[in-house]
C-alpha cells in the first residue's frame, strides 16, 4: 500500500529520495526552508544538476504524486513517514554540525499528531538515532512513533540510477511495526531483489561511516602508490589494473587523482575519527587518510612549481571544477585547493567546467571563467585537468598548440592519451606515471 511521505531537505539526497519515492507510487511532499529552491521545484525546475533528474521531477509533478512546500509543520502532519535529509556539514571539532537535524526533530515533536515513522537519511554520528528516539519519547510521551535509520549511499553524478538500483538498502530499526512500514515504502526495490539489511539503529549508522571511510582509504592508498610510481618509473594504471584483478581487492576506487572531495568523504572521515576519540578507540588509520588527502590536493601545484620554478605571472587554465564528473557540486573539490594554491603563488587562473562554474564562483568570484575549453587554454602557459569530464577526453592537441603560450599539461586524472600531445610538443605530467617531456620523447624515438 502506498504511503503519505514527507521528505525534509531537497538537496542532493532529499530531492532524489522525494522524486524516487513518488515514482514508486507514494504520495510525497518535499520541504525545504530555502524558498527559492521550492519555487523552482514547484515550477518543475531542478536547482541541482543530476543526470535524469529533471525528467523524473516533471513526470511525478504532473502525475500529482509529488508536491513541494516550505511549510514543514503541514507536511509533517499530513504524512505517515517523515524522512530527514537535511545537511550535516562539518562542525568545528570534526563531528558534523547537527543544527539542521535538530531543528527538524523539534518540528516533528511539535507536530506529532498520529503514529509516524521518522526516518533519518542524513549521515549522523553513531548514537544520534537513539538520542532522537529518547528525546521524542520525552517530548511526546502520549504519541506512538518509531525512529528508523536509513543511511544513503548514492553517488552524485549517478544518483537517480543509484536510487532505483542500489547495491543494498540498510534499515536500522527497533520495532516490527516500523519494519513493516519501511517494507511498504521500498516495496518496489524488494520486487527487483535489492538486498535489504535489517539491523539496529547503531549498526546502520556505523555501516555508513565504515563504508565511506573505507572508500576514502582505498582512494588514498592508490594515490600514495601513484606518487611512488612516479618516482620509481612504474605505471600506476598497470599496477592498479593488476591489483583489481584480484577478487579480494576489486578494481573499483583504484583510480589515482588529485585527492577525494565532495560533501561526504571529507566530513565523514573526520567524523568517524572524532567518534573514535569520543569512545577512546584508536582511529589512527583514518586520521592518516584525512591528512594524506590534504597533501595530495596540494601536491598538484607543488609539482607544477617544481617544474616551472615559479608560477608567478603564469597563466594557468584549469578544466574541471566539480569534485567529480556529472555533478555541479564543488564542495571540498580538489579544484578549490588547486585554485587557492595557484592564486597564492600569483598565477592568473582561467577556468572552465560544464556544470559547476556558478557554484565555484561563490568561492572564487574573481578568476576568469570561460565558455569552453578552447577559450580557457588560449594564452595559457599550463593546462591542469582536474575533473574527469568526458568532454575533456577529446581536447584537440593541434588547436591547443596553436593557442597556448606554454606547453605543460598536468593531467591529474590521467584522462588523455599523452602521445598525440607529446607529438605536438607538449610536456605531459600525469598522476602515477613518470613525467615525460616532448624533447625526451623525440630523443627516445631517435634511439629506437
Ligand atoms: N550528497 C551526497 O552525495 C550524499 C550521499 C549520501 C549521504 N549524504 C548525506 O545526506 C545529507 C544531505 O546531504 P545533501 O548533499 O543532500 O545536502 P544539501 O546541502 O545538498 O541539502 C540539504 C538541504 O536541506 C535544507 N535544509 C536545511 N535545514 C532545513 C530545515 N530545517 N528544514 C527544511 N530544509 C532544510 C537545505 O536548505 C538544503 O536544501 C547529509 O547528511 C549528507 O552527509 C549525502
């Protein structure tokens, strides 16, 4: 049986959940305190870029299964299930800032007028769900309710696909009644045999942090191996490829680059370290990962500086500002660190991204934003590729040679086949591959 659902927060997680749950046939009302966002959504326009999202948004609005409001109280009262999907950004002590979650929980307490299941989708420190349950029991002792932990694992850039085909759905609960409600909410996923893990509230919370910290560690591991490969003359792609063939390791998340970013890994790794500290448990491995990732982001510019002696007065084109391809999200993007380091060294920055320039402008309003890659590389001494957007795979080496002032390419994602660029006289600096300059290459060819 379909449910009346309220989703509080229409960011990357809440909006996808609202649209997806409506598509399952539920009646969904999504709330945000940002009136501008709600106005856009009511008009069928998505405030964020995610492939496929606009179609699902319009379809469910037209079908009358989805509505948007800024009225949290009304939305809560009209619903059987309330999802909390508000932001939990990094707080000052490593733990997330819980102000948004707290605000929503207070609204729920004020409007709990019938049995409801309160589902925490936001990533929250272990113990939070139990605390919310205790708080509501004290505030609303007359009213029946259940608290459920349902952490989100979607990846920005493919979040719509991930919502409809997750690897698994984790549901922490402490009542059979809540389990039955969640089973109904996600019936469509059960029909396509998505594995469901039913567990305690604390286990669900820790699964989320343990997963993100593991992925961040895997990225950092391959980044450090890549740094070593550069020095010893090995090719990290062959190393990673062979490692990935081992079923115990798997090939995923073994792509070297300029360090991880985004709204999750940076803050979630810090949060699990802080939770370890709180319980007196050694989280030194994750602490190292956090530090190593910061160094990896800064390393991009220090490597350039080593090659060029000084970046002062040089024009640097940066392609890719989002923390990964297929998203407009720049939160904790390595490009923020890279641009910051460039400006600090007095370089002129020209930038392009297919989707993320508006968000990047909030951090750096005064760099030169370009319409396309051609405009960005014009007159540049150096090109940095910082995000693995597909459109940067087909850069034209001839055109670049004609318009660039310098000949250095720093391909942090190893996106390009270096050969045609080196044939045109470019020096190529990848990640985890030895630096090759075009002069060296012609000498090698002459010898061969
Ligand atoms: N973005 C991801 O890829 C991702 C993946 C998995 C989990 N998560 C987790 O999901 C949560 C949400 O992340 P996000 O990226 O969607 O955040 P976001 O910042 O994109 O969106 C949060 C939204 O909540 C709204 N909001 C804040 N307080 C509110 C309130 N009191 N009432 C109504 N609306 C309110 C904000 O206006 C904003 O639109 C976080 O805890 C995050 O860690 C994110």
